[in-house]
C-alpha cells in the first residue's frame, strides 16, 4: 500500500472555507469535520451505520444527508493511509469534543503516523501546537461521550478543559443552564446571541442553543 504524506483535518466547513479563501495550506490536502459531537447522543462504533443513524437524528437530517455533509468530506481519512495527520481545532468545548472524536477514530484504527495538533484562535490563526500519538483516545472518548465520566488523565491541556466543560454544561447547576433559567422571559431570538457572546468557552452555535433553551423551557415552564 502506498502511504500518502499529510492530511489536514479542520474543525468545520467555515474554517475550511476560510483557509481556501486565504490560500492557507494552498498546496495541502484539507478536509473539514462537519459535526457538533458535544451535543446529542453517540455510540462507540465510530462512523458506523449505527453512529450515522444516531447522529442524523440528533441533527434532524436523514442518514443520507448526514453522510453527504459529514462522512463524504472525511472520505480521504477513511480510504487512504497517511504518514502524517495535522489537526486544526479551536480551543473551545465544541471543537475539542470534535477533536476527541477524530483522535478516538485514529486510535481505534491503529494509526501509527505522526499527529500534529494546531490550536487556532478566533480568526483561525495558529496559537499553540502539540505533537500527539493515537494512543488511549478511544478509551477517553468512551468514558466521556458514552459513560459521561471524567478520565484521570487527558492530554493535551485544551482537550482536558474541553472535556471538563462538556461534562458540566448540561448539568442542572451549570453556569449556562442557570443563566438560561434566570432569563426565562427573554425571547429565544434575543437570548441565543447573548449566550454565544457570554459563553465563548463552550463554542456552541445558535442551533445547539435553540435546542437547549427549548428543552429546558419544556421541562421548566
């Protein structure tokens, strides 16, 4: 089997479009991971048919639509054998849980090549980097996303912080849910932009916030 050189995996279509527009990594092979793994259920068989069925329900799309949006861009990752993987992710919870999912898949598939993680800032500029091995992340993924427990050891630091935020943010006493409850009378369309601005560490988008508000107001009318 011919091993290819470097594959750059980006957190989402927006980053991919920005890198294309600015000709960053112009000669490189880039693919986006279009997901929001910090929201909704998942399973331990990553990117399987069961995974697709669960995640498509979370996003309220058909399995075929999910495959087109999320799996199709990842096709090079699934089909090719790369000696080097470069990961480009923000430090917020949203991106770090997506990152954990990719690292878990690389671990599950026994990827032996070098992995470089680039943490990016608000304008997608690199602000930190780590060299990683695909070792132990599948177990971390299962502990965190399936069993909702905090592992004793998580590396690197941005991933550890993202996991801690993830395990806390839907807790009834989390700062996020308490803030939403405190602003029961504020219309959703006004509350969502305020949440995006105030809780930047979570990195959640309007879709996730609308769902959280709706769910919370249904159980606490």
